[in-house]
């Protein structure tokens, strides 16, 4: 049998048609992949030699979802539902062989197959809600029919993944492969199904699990949506789709799902969340890094300082599987930290020389320049082969690096950890910090499941300069008689988590009332202007990096993209007018991009 196209192959072995997809890096459902799948299924279904069909993927994972870049931009010749009807309607068993992360449209395709076999370690999920969407390929109708309404709502609203065993337990997969070669196991499974004369099993025909929901289940789902995703539209749309599924008419449910999906796809929240998806990944791309630079292995990391940051870091590193040594000269403090961290793998030491074997040593001592310079100078000698990092939130990375004989080996690691969002690691590059140190810091971010964002050191990092402006604006309004609670309310209405500005308690009585929109302008417009200054100063590589610091460091609602994304939505000329109305000088980058019609987010 010939290859169908460059991403879909069709072969025949012992009466089993193998449809193999190969669309790196994650076998995303691009239009070409979908068109190729459709042609392959037409051929395999129509071929009398073919007694069963196997759908499997080459590379690191089964289909990880629709091609997010193509959504709303490029459509396949064949409608996704037409492809699904072809698969599910096949008169011969269709088996999906799953591995890696079977997500979104990938799981929806798998659910239209009649049987599913998964390699151990496979993860499955419908994470569309993270993109401001819902499973637009029948997922809201088929998932409840397998796992029941309550479990389906939880999976759809949280967007979480289940592992192969969990999927087996709830019926999402039928069997877990017991060999490392999934294709061999899947083919054997298909042949066994034929030998046993097992019928085709259509998920859309299942009905006994969707009757198990009463109004309380949907009410609980609405509460979960409000708690987990305040202000987001997708969770409520998902609930409406699952309510349609619970009514039992599959085709009517699909019609509801299609309409709700399109509305979300056309809406502003999904556009922002898809922007944020790629912005997160773009941040890890550092221009100018030597192409052959290798990060350190991060086998063992040393920590100096047993305060809150040191303890939090020790736990994060140990949980990421990194051998961790914690130093404090004060034995009692070390014991207290050891007891609080309570991880047997943690190495506690009172001698800096024990850190000599570390790839990286991070100082997390009190936030005073002299103390940081002193400890880095000692580490310079105690751990001569290690990269050195200062966890300062202050703009003195260069001054700290100069306390050592090898400033190129020194980098700043700012673990933004507000209680609202702590998924960003701001990597502050000193004037002479080496590419190796930057690459290692990015690798550390990945290991700690944080978004690594590179910031120059200058008069302040991305987070320091922008947060400072925001606080100054809040303080100025309070000084003019605006109630702190009013500022807090406007910020939370916008979507910030509560406590962002930690309203000051020493404010006098409120004598001035401003509309929420005015408060927001006074908070956000100067912040945007400072972001444009940061870009102009070369402290941030791109606007979307600044957005990631705010979304994952301070809880800017991801469904609003971030400061520079927001500026583009407002329109840069309008932003400039407001900047001037507040008495600020518009950043040159803002003026330049407005004149050129360019996007600040980049
Ligand atoms: N579309 C396009 N590109 C994607 C992609 C996708 N779905 N997923 C990943 N990539 C790119 C990513 O940008 C990066 O590119 C590279 O692949 C590696 O990704 C109809 C509408 C699969 C768990 O939401 O969760 O299906 O930077 O760095 O850490 O109902 O990617 O190398 O150029 O993240 O190993 C639903 C999203 C889509 C899954 C792998 N699916 N992806 O994580 O690698 S909507 C998702 C992920 C949908 C249907 C609906 C993760 C991953 P580059 P990576 P990773």
C-alpha cells in the first residue's frame, strides 16, 4: 500500500491495516494530517483484505491535539466530524495505539476508534479549557458516555491528565500494552479481537453512564469553574455541552458542542490563551546563545541559606529529582530547616566544601548586598567548578558577580513566588554572564516546571521595574484619597487574584472616588509604558516575555494575555494618549511601534 502523504503512511500486515501518523513534534492534527487520515481510512475500510485497522503514531507521542497554530486559520479539506464518522462507522474493528500524551483532538480521535491500547506511562486528557476552548471534536459528548457526567466535568474543567492506569480504571483505554514495542502489542491485540470475534464498540452508542447526573452535579461543576477559572467563558460552555450530552441525543449534543466551540474560538479569551501558550514556549528561546552551548547536567544543586526561599527551593528541587545539598553555618537553623523540609534525600551540611561537587550553587541568604557578595566570594573558592546563582530580587547581579574571580559563572535567579502565581523563574543575566550559565538556568526552569524568562540586569529586572511602577501608581491614588479597597476591587474585577497590591493599612479616610475603569487605567497604562521602556532598554527580549512574567508571576489573567498583549488590544496610539494624560513621557518603543503599526507583544 502506498504512503498516503508525507505525514500519513498506510501498510498492511496479516490482514491488519496500519495507519501511521508522523507529524513532528507532537503529531498535532494539522489539516494535512487530517486529510491524510481520511484518505487512509477510506482505503483501509474499502479494502477486503483488511480485517482490522490500527491507528498509531511515530515519534514521541500519539496525537497531542489539534494544531493550535492552524485553529481558525487553516482548515482541512475534510471536516473533523466527517473523519470521525468514517472511523467510528467502520464495519471492522479500529484500534488506537496510544503513547506519550494523547490530548485534545488526539483523545477525541481515539474515542472514535472502537478499542484503545495504551503503552505504560501514556497520559490522556482534554486540556482545551487551558486554551479558552472546549473539546470541539465530540469530546464533550463521548467522554461522559464513558466515564460518567461528574468525572467528565471534572476532567474537562480542570483540563488535567490521567495516566494509563487511571484511564484503564475509568474505561478510557481497554488494555495497557505489556511490551515495550507498542506496535507489536497493538497488532497482536487487534488480531486477538478478530480471533474472538469481538464486535465494533462505538462510544457514541453508550448511554448508561450519562443518566447519572442530577442538578447538584452541574451546580458543583459551576462552583469548580468559578473557583478554578474565575472570569473564563470556556468552563461554562463546557457545562452546557455536558448538559446536552446528559439529555441523551448524541447528534443534538454534537450540534450544541459545535456552536459553543465556534463561539469560543472566535472570542477574545481563546485568542489570548493561545497567544500565552506559545509565549510560554517562546520565552525559552534566547537569541544569540551559542548554538552548541550545553547546560550543566544539574545532577546536584547546592543551596545556601535556610530561610523561606531556601526551603521552598530545596523542596522543589528534591521533588524534581535533583540531588540537593543545603548549607547553613548555623547548626540549629540547619536542623530546623531539615525538620521543616522533611525529605530524607536532602543533604544538610555546615561546610561549604561539601558543595564542591555541585553543578550549580544558589545563594538564598538575606536580601542584603554585602551578605550576598560575601557568600558568593566564599563559594567562588569552596565550589570552584560550580556555576553560582544569586536569588536576589534586587538589581545588583553585576555587583554580586564582581565579588567573585569568575563573574561569567554568576547569574541571577528570581523565583517570583507570590501566593497567587509562582510558575515563573526570572533569569537575570549579568553583563558578563556566560551562555552556559543562561542555558543551565533555562534547564533549571524546565526541571522546576517554571516558565524561564530572561531579563537583563540594568537598573532593575522586568519584574522589579514593572511591579514598582504599579505600586507607585496605587500609592499615588491612595495618597490622593482613593480607598485601597476600591483599587483592590478594580484589580480583582479585571481578573487579578486578591492581594496583588496588598492594600496599605495606613491609608487615611477615602476622600476621592474613581470609576473602576479610571483606576485600571492608572494602574495599567504606566505599567505598559514601563514595559515598552524595558523593551527599548534591551532588558526583555520581547513583549511576550514581559507578559509571561506577569501572567505566571503575578497572576495577570492569562485570558487577557499580559500587559503588552493588552496594549495591542487597546491600540498603541490610545495607550500613548493615556500615558501623556497621566503626565508620563511615552516610551520611545511605544511611539516607534505605534507609528509603524507594529505589535508591542512581538
Ligand atoms: N499545536 C501546535 N504546536 C504544538 C502543540 C499543538 N497542539 N502542542 C505542542 N506544540 C509545539 C510547541 O509549541 C513546541 O513547539 C513543541 O510542540 C513542543 O511542545 C479539536 C481544538 C504535548 C504535553 O492543548 O500540552 O485539540 O517551541 O515544548 O513540554 O478538540 O506541548 O518546539 O517550536 O510543550 O514535551 C489540545 C498542547 C489542542 C496540548 C508536550 N491540545 N501541548 O509538552 O513540549 S486544541 C493541547 C502540550 C484541540 C480539539 C481541540 C504540550 C505537550 P516549539 P512543548 P513538552
